[in-house]
């Protein structure tokens, strides 16, 4: 098996479709950071109300994230992708057309349900079948969507069309993807029949209680919560920090916010190549070091040029963390526990992606927007610490297993 190929004979068409699914997943994710200042003005809401929408979205994400693996095995990944993409279209059209802020709440829940199902289903599918290289590229495709979303929205706002038209355009794009998934439903079933993690695939899954007793799973919960708390806090609040705290114009701030997601995407493409030549853990450590330096630059922020460099460095450095950790999961906990572990990871990721930005919004409302760079530095310290503790625990458990086998 080479590092650049899937771990089993998954058709190349389905790999490409998995990439497209993650593009569709990423398109809406970067939007709140750009649109929230305008949405709150439209509906006359306080700054911290972004947390309401994020928490509602997380509730849906957590539910479908935990159940995502079971849903995919019962119904097929193709149907999950089709229905979830259609649900995202409904969510985005609600944002585009709503006359009331309160209608955004059920739309956020629906969007969370759709995102959680797609995220968990494809990550579970890929964790057992894709190499670290392909997993980095898979999550890089999410970054393409997360980069394009803010840039499309910024263009809609700066040209005078407004944020509602931005949501409508992205809804149209996701409509095309939903139709494409519908047309290829049978291909997904054929991919599942080859022995992967799709619907109908036979695999041994450990009892849920056994997974709960595995310490690496709980360390991963902390890792994914902190990681997504850092990644999404930067993505959601960077635009507001630049425009409200540092007085940067809307066009420049929107570009910097888009470049952050672009650096995340580019980094995953680069680290995907790197992991074909070096140990994935070493690539992970290198990325975290770059992100740590960039977080410190955010705290310093003497001028917009340094701010742009910090955004690029943070996105690039964070790039390999999520896909590498997911890809290492079966090796660290075993194939039988991996489905539970990935479900826990996606749930923790959704919680961190919502709770942390929401909490920062509340803190910013009371203490000021400088809480963002403070969190980025603190979050990176926690992330590096948890990563190293996890690796040491994995090595210790492996050494004990080898010693017991030799006894």
C-alpha cells in the first residue's frame, strides 16, 4: 500500500465525489464570520447573538454526528449526502429570504443536522479507507469551500447586492451538488459493496461501553474540541476583529478572512504530500509550531500586513491537525473501536466549533474583541499539550501490549 492511495479499492469517482461533498460542507461554514455584522444590523441584534445561532447549529450537528455512522450504514452514504445537501439548500434559502431573526434559529438547527451527517459519514468512511495523504486532501477540499464561501459573500456585499444575495448564490451551488449526489446514488452503493464503511459493509464494532473506557478517546475529545475552537474562532471572528477593532475596510478584511481559509486549504494540499514522505506525527508537530507562532503574531498585531501574515500562517499551520488525527484513529484505538471514536471526534469538533466562538462573542461583548487573540494563544498551548500527551499514552499502551505478548 502506498501513502497516496486509498486503503482499499474505492472507485476514483467516489473519491472525487467525497471531495465534492466536503466542498459543499465548507461553503457555508465560513459565512457567519463575514455576514454576522450585517445580519445583526439588519435585525438590530446585539453582538453576542451570533452565539445563539452557533449553539443551535451545534445541537443539530451533535445529534447527527453521533448517529451519522449508523445512518450511513443503514441508508447508504449517497442518500445521506443527497438529503443533507438538500437540507443545506433549505437552510441557506431561509437565511436569504427570512424577514425575522427568529426564523434563522430552526434554519441553523437544520444546517447543523445536515453538516453533522455529512462530516461523520465521510470521515468514518475515509478513516478506514484513506491514507493520511488522501485524508489531508479530503479536508483540503472542505477548505476550498470554506475559502470560496467568504469570498463569494464579500463580493456580494461589496458590489451592493447584499448578504441575502450571497446566501442565495451559495444555495444555488449546493442545489447542483444535491442533484449530482442524487444522480450517483447507485455508485455509492457499489462503493459500499466493495467492503468499505458504506451502507451494507460488514465490520466488527466493539461495544459502546468498551469505547467509553478507552483513554485515548477522551483525550481525542479534548483535542478536537480545542482544535475546532481555535480554527472556527479565528474563522468566525477574524472579520469582525479586523473591521471593528483595527479599523480595516470591509473589502480588505473580507479578503484576509478568505485567505485564512485559503491557507488552511493550501496547507492540507502541502501536508498531504509531506505525509507521503515523513511520519504523519512529525507533519502534525510542524504545523502546530507554525500555528503557535502565528497566534502570537495575532496577539501582537502592529499593522494589517502582520495581521495578514498571521492569518495565513495560522491557517497553514492548523491544516494537517484534523485530517491527520482522524486518519491515525484506527491505528491508535483499533478498527473495532474506530467507528465510536470517529463519532466522538466529530461530536467534540462540533461542540468546540460552536461553544468556543459563542463564548468568545459573549466575552467580546463585555471585555472587547481582544479576547480573540488571547484565546488563540491559549488554545494553541492546550492543543500542543494534548497532542503530546495523547502520543505518549499511545506509545505507552503499545509498549505494554508488546511486553504482554512476549511474556
